[in-house]
C-alpha cells in the first residue's frame, strides 16, 4: 500500500515529538485511522514498515485499544459503556432501546452507513454513568428520554 505523502509528513511530525520512534506508535495509528477511516491490514503493514516492527505487533496494538477500528464504521460510531458503573446504573435497558432505535445489533453497521454500534470496556467517565460515546463526543448520564433525544438529533 502506498501511503500518501501528506500522511507520511504527519507521521514524521508525530515521531519527531518523541525521543524514541516506537513511542509514537499510537499517534501514528490515530493519524492513519483519521486519514483512512479505519486500520486495514494494509495500513497495519505500512505502519509496521515505517515503525520498524512487525505487522503482528501493530495488530496487537490495534486490537487492544477500543479507539481503533479494523473495519469501516458508520458515520455515527456509537460505543456504549457496559462495565461496572454503567451496568449498576442501568445501561442494559438503554442498550436494548438503542439497538431497537437504530435497527442494528452489536458489532454491526447500518446498511445506509449512518450507524455503527458496539459495547465498550470503560470509556473513562464513570461519573457520567450510564454513558456512551458517539465518535468523539461523550454523553451521560443517560436515561430513556435523553437517549432518544440524542439519537433523533444525529
């Protein structure tokens, strides 16, 4: 895969901020995802070559972090936290409501590309439980009415 020059330049700028090149892996992956929309196997290989590591190492990092996607996601990528604080505060009925409202199951993208939905392992905002993230925006604490309002305004 040929990486566009403007992306390579951004990679170089990210690497220049660190003493060791490998410390820039997460920013390089984030820049790649911002450019392509997700991290494909081809992008993993290109990043591995650039960073001087193996594609397997890149895959391990990409699949470890919730913020990276290995397949295209919808325009509104919805991640709903289901860990302890959110679960204790009633996330399950809200997740069910969300799936019914957007018409897809967990791990799916709607046929029109408008929505993707997944559960998230802690989004780091327990004080807002139950909560969800849509793209880069965080919403919570949620209830039935607030969830409906948010989805209707997308």
